[in-house]
């Protein structure tokens, strides 16, 4: 049985009644009339024609696709963000190259350099590096969009973010509304872009007329041992703490583990709440109150933004997506004293 011949661009041109150059312009994003474009695409569908991605990349001096850099692909927030980028890219016919920097600016710079060498159409990143690092990266990348985290000194780079300040504000107001005044805060290490959460915590307490006790604000790296040590130090040093607000799910996990080891009842002895509504929060005993950040929507919107015309990107500052306070059983009204 004779093998069917693979259709060529010449076959599409003949079927559509146009020149080969017109077909090439259609598939490379060039300027043609809407009617001609539709006629060419219809002919390509009928013939089951697939343009050569390799040939198109050589002609345009780019490989196409999107580079995506996250801190850790196993992190629940990052995993959802990646899913959002992939969903958007799929609808727009793009492919995605994913890599993880693990919070290492030098590794992140190497990833950016490799993506630039591969001539991707743009890079979406949850940045770990400094403003200087990304200022240099933006000069060589065709386009960059931050997702989930931004660097304040680079307002020219568009960003899609969760309203972290609004989420922490709602959580702090909720705990204060339950009567808590000595609220411990487990936050980001000094110099972290996530310090916006600590700023929101301090500002909300000030607005509520609750003094900020510096001894209750603890900076910690969001990794296992460091997070555990910070939570243990807080709850052992201050036995008058009645609530803990963790600025991330790893810090929240550490607070839950420390409370359990110190035989503290949640929420009878201490209320615990955190930023990021990960899957295990609902499985805790009691289930954990949390601020849900729309990670998947952030990824989707960042991908949309990257693929727009440059003139339409980044207008009016970062795009902020609303967070949601999810109230569960880990927070309760203030008791007279810890057991």
C-alpha cells in the first residue's frame, strides 16, 4: 500500500489560490487580510498541513515558546501557577519550558541565560534574584513578566500578583475581632520581596489600635529547619501569645508541628492561621484557617500578558488578583490564659 505524501506549503498555496509567500506570512504572523488568512487556514486544515516549527524558528531566529522560572516545582503554589501558565499557553498554541531556581539568584541567572540562548518568545518568573539581576535580564530577554512576586525597584516589568496585603489585612482583622492582641507573626527573612505581608500586618494592627510588639514579629526562611526553629522560638519564648499568623504555608506547617510538640491545644491555647490555602490545611485537626491566593489565575493572566502586544503590557502597575479568607476551626475567641 502506497504511503500518503505529506502535504507541503506549495499544496496549501495551490488549494487556497494564493502564493507561497502569502501562506508563509499567515503562519509566521505576518500581515494579510482576514479573508485570505481564513482561506489559507481552511486549506491547511483540509490538507492536514502542519508548518515546520524548526524551519519557522530558523527563519524568525527564535524557537518560540515561553520560559517559566519558579522557586520549586513541588511547592503547591508554584504547581498551581505552572498549571495556569500551561493552560493559557495551550489555548494559544505555545509550548512552555519550566525550570526551578530554588531561591538561588545565580542559578536563576543561568536559567535566564539558557532561555535567551534558546530564543524563547519571553520569560515568566517568580523572581529570586535582585533588582540588578533582573534589570540585566530584561535587557536581553525579548519580554519578561513577573508572576506571584515582583521586585519594587523594577516597575517597568509587568507583574501579576495576589493581593497579599489585602489577604493579611483580612486575616489580622479576623484574629483581632476574636479578641486576640498578642499575635505572633512568622514572616519572611530580611530583604525578601514578600515583606509586603509583614508591612500589612503591622499597618493593620496600627489601624486597629493594637501595639506592635517587636518580640512577636519573627523573621524566618520558609524552609523546614529554619521555619521550625522560628516557630519554636516564638511559642517557647512568649507563653502569652494567643494567636500565630504565618506568612506562608511552610511557616504555618511549622507552627502546627511546634504547637503539637508543646502540647498546646488549637485553638483553645493558641489560634493558628496562615497565608496559602494548601490541600493539607483542610486535613489538619482542626482544619487550618488560611488566606487562599489564586495561583492558577496568576499563571494564566501572566501568560496572557506576556503574549500581548508590548504596548499593551504593564500599564497602570501590577495586576492584583483578590485573595479569599477561608475560615476553619483553627482559630477561636481569646481565652483568659494558656494552659
